[in-house]
């Protein structure tokens, strides 16, 4: 039994934030019904035809799939019927779209007051930018996160992962949903949740924002304590073009590093800035340029001085640390066979749940509709009329 095995989720969301939110819940036992609107093929990540891409197989695993035309009256009615049986609804439409479709929080919670209805949008349900279009880089830009990313003196640089989508959207949604479900145990009432990816990304700047709001200086790109200001906390190039990440912030780690390098003379350079900091950094650059990354790790790794190799994605996926932690699991495919995928990051009592495999879009159309009381003739008519496509 998974941690969420008594929870049913209706996922109406598109693209990455909502599906990743419900993936985390499905991995832990929630019964997730993901709805694919045939009219939205090409923009819904679960609706690609033919077949499923690797990321679709990942996001779609462990869920039940229903194809449904949300613009058809019967499609709207089916969503209302399903929502009455669910604990959670997740949607990612722009503000106002759910209401036009008749699947908004007010409508669905009127029939099911215990329902937790979570909306994930770029800018929130209200405010001057509520209706504006955007993607992850836009939300990161508006939040201030993008402006602080990159080297000092250069342009802001796009981040390699979707920080606003995955943290500001998906993770904040999961957190909000679980808090609302916990409160429901006490009150008996659900909740309407407004998750803004921009708000979530802004919350990542908690330390910097706290200092700035208290009257401190504006942080400068590349010159913050943990983004290039100190020689003891930086990335250094090695002889083979590989890199080491050094994070010797505490005195004990700094002392261990200098001792192994036999450079106790650099002790004053730990938090040096300005010209002194540049000189200290130049010394470390020269030192680390004398050996390959892995040769340095063989020397510095046993010292436990907060030194790590900067791994490529392939190296990280194949590394014994990742494998031994159980972060790569084999998942059964609909057509047979298995493929490796990332596991859920959450452990409970020392174990991770084994994820179920992905399904093709519409694989559960008949079963889900039958559970709502539709007979074979009604289902066949919906398929004939294009309301369902599975």
C-alpha cells in the first residue's frame, strides 16, 4: 500500500508542472486519472501520436488515461461526475478557461465540498499578469531568479532545468495539496489552491530577498557568497577539461583541503574578495590544472573536504552513488520489455515504491466510463462522435 493509496486525483493539466506533480503522487500510490483532450493534441505532453516519447512514458507512468473532449457537453458532464469521486483535481489552464469549460473550482466543489482543487499557472489567478502567456524562463525572469544566474559581468544565463515549472509549480503544488488534504481531515472541507510558478520561483530567493527587504544591498550576479564571491566555494577546471566543485565553507573543511594540497599558506584566501580573492582563486586554478578531475578526486575524496566531481548527466545517471541509492528503476513498457527511469526522490521507512509502467493515451477509456455507469452502447457512441479516442 502506498502512502497515498486512498487518494484519487483527476489531472486536467498540460505540459510539465501538473503532470510531474501528479507523477509524484502516482508513484506513492494515488489513483491518478489523467485526462487528454483530443482537441489539444500537439500541446498535451501525454497526447503525442504515434507512440509515447521517453519523457511521456516517464510522466505518464502509474496513471490511468482517459481521452475526452472537454468542449463537448458530455465531456464536461463526465468531468463533473469524475470530480465527485475524487479527492484532488489538478489543472493548468489560464485563469478563466476552466470556468468556460465548466470544470472550475466553484462548479466542481459545489458537488464535492471535500475536493482539493489545485490550479497551477504562470502568474497566479489574479494580478496584472494573470492572463499573460509564458514559459519557465519567463517566470524565472519575472521572479528575479534568472537575473541572478550566470557569471559576474556577463549576461544572465538560462538554467539547465525548469526551476519555475518543477519547483515553483509541481513541488509547490504537491506541498499545497498535501497540506490541504491534512487540513481536510480536521475540517471535512476541501480547498481551492492557487499555485503561481513565478511566486514559487521567487520563494527560492528567500535568503537574498530577506536581506534585501531588510534594507540590505542588492545582490549582484556572480558576486553572492555562494555564486562565485569566495575562492573556497567555486568550480575549478582540471587538466583534462573536467571540473571540481569546492565547498569548503567551514574552517574544518578548509583546513583539510589546504592540508592535502600542502598549501596552508593560502589559509587567508578562504573568504578573500577583490584583488586578494582573485589572487587566491588564481592559485587554486593553477593547482587544479595540474591533474585530471578523477586524479584529484582520488586524492581529495578521502579527505572529506566538501570536494565533488562535476558530473555530466550521463555520468550522474551511471554513477554507483545514484545506482546504489536506487534512483534508477526498471519500468515495464505497455508493449513489453522494460526501460530504466528515474525513481521517485522520496523514501519512506528506507524504501522507495516500485513505480507502475506507463499506459497509452486512452487505455482506460472504457473502464473509467463504465465505472460512471455508461454502457457499451453509450461508450461506442462517444468514440464514434470523437468525444473519446482511446
